[in-house]
């Protein structure tokens, strides 16, 4: 294990510098690779709806972070995607509960592509006319989400588990919520959360740290900037789960279900608890467990049945989702296995297998240029490095997992959502 840990830590290392503006730049040069992947990310996600900026309160409608993601590609000179097309780069962006990320992959014109990325995201431009146009486009996207059983399951589950937390809201918001957006609100967001000190530029592949820093200089992201006072506000969730069950119908061929457990939010810097919670679903019903084999042999779930760990500011949950002709039977067996493991303890051999599996996944990810840049950025936004995650994983024991299981995945903190086939 020590040899594996050393090898993993070396593979995950990257170069880092913090510019006078406060922007952090991460770089992992990967000799022998022909492509470069870049991610420019901010700690601003869908759950961040209430904050103060220089002492002034700001309330955002649901879907603001996602709407802003779309708008940042629009500049007075034209759409940034058209500029990427000229260089042959593949570009995209995504919004999660706690961050927004802008990315590109290219095999040539790296400096030009960095200029496009940093220039578009670093120089916001909003008008009432362009906002109105985007409201119509995103309105169609929202309707597509409404037709997705997987997304409806997850949204329904969070609305059962949380009474007030913004995790209840769809990442894209609703047609009604995004209709409230104005240039003033969007500029307040960029002033608060798109400041260099709240962002990270992460690059990997055929690129150098000097290239990335030079691009920041060209785009006006190097010089020091006066700080803005930003304070995020999130409601505390206490008391019982507000809704234990939700059942509705959609045009699906087989019942879809989700069972979720509300957990205490992760304290800042508590990497150990975060990694342990991430492991729990694999220890209970992952592909290496007897319960998964039982589900498979008795055809109780589809092969995509899995558990996921979700954590954002002020919330934390573990969710199990899948399809089944007997969904309540699956939940009954799942809870029985959790209770058994709480009484008897986790098999030490299984724990080591899952631990090594997580090592393999980490190392597999960072051997890809795309994942290397994105994983090191994700770790930074959580206040740590990938090497920190490796060290934490190496130190975990089955006793740690058993101790956590005494307070996690409790039935009283559980909610259930089922989608029944519509006649």
C-alpha cells in the first residue's frame, strides 16, 4: 500500500501558482500527450441563491448560476463557440450545485484558445435583449429535464429530504424563476463570484504553467484587484425529514425508484468523513458485495442500480437509484443490509477491495488529459489537493467505516421516491 500511495501521489502532483489578482493557476504537464485540456472554474453553483455583496443583500431566483453559464459565452464580438470553431477546439461548460466550470480541449493554438476561454468568462456582457433570448432557449432545456426520469427522481428526492435548502430547486431553475433575471442581478453574481480570487484555472497535457500565466496576463487577470466583501447565506436543516415518500407517474416501461439518506453536511476540511461517506454505497451494495449479487441473481434491479454521494454547501446525502419491478422489496433488502453491517461490522477484506478500487479510479482518471485538469480543479475548489485525497484514503481503516456507519444511513433520515409507469 505504501508503494501504491507513493506512486499515486507522484502521478497526481501538479504545479501551482497564485497570481497577484488572487487567481490560482494549476498545471500538470503530461509529456507525450498531444492535446491540452483547460478548465476555468468558479465556486458558484445552483444552491448559492442568497448572499451579501459589500454589505448589500442579494437574492437570486433558482437557476441563476446555470443561466449565467450560458451567458458567459456571449461577447460583444460574437459567440465564443464560433471563436473556438476557428481553432478546432472542443468547448463546453457545466453547472453543479457548488461550482460552474468552463472547459476546452485542443491539439493546437493553445494560447489562442486560452485567450478565448479567459476573455469570454473574464469579461461579462449582459443586455436585456440577450437575456430575453436566452430565457427562451433555457426554457426549452428545462422542459427536457422535466422529461428525464433520472432527473425527476433526484429532484424529487431532494425535495423530500430538505424543507428549505436550495438543493430542492432544479439546477436550471424553472421558466418562472429565470424570467426574473436582469442584467443587474447577473452583474452582481459576476462581481461576487467571478472575481479571480474565487476561481481556478487548471490545465493539463501539452502545456506549461508559463503558458497559462502568460494567458492570464494578456487577459487582465494578473494584476492585483481590490477585494469585494461576499458572504453566502444558507438555511440550516434541522428536525425530521419533511417528506418520507413521493410517488408519481411518467411514461416509463418499468418502475424507477430512489432512496436517499440525509446526512450532516461535511465540515470544511473534513476530507476523511467525505471520503468515507463516498465509500459507503460501495460497501453496502457495490459490485463487490453479496447484496449486489443477490439483486442481480434475482433480477431485482437493472444493472445501472447504484449509490451516489452528493455534497454541497449546507447539505449532504447518499442516494441509491435504479429500476425494479419490485422497488419496495429492494429498499427493504437495502435497509436490512445496512442494519446488519451496523451490528456485525463491514468485512475487512471487502473494505480493502473497495479502497483499492478507489485508488484505481483516481489513477485512471488522471491519466486522461481531460480528467487530470478537471480533478485537480475540483480538489482545489474543495480546499485541498489530489495528493491530500490519496493520503486520506491511504490512512482509512475498516474501523473508521464501522464508526461512521453508526450515525450514517439511518432509517429515520430516509426518503423514498418512485416513478410508476403511466398507463
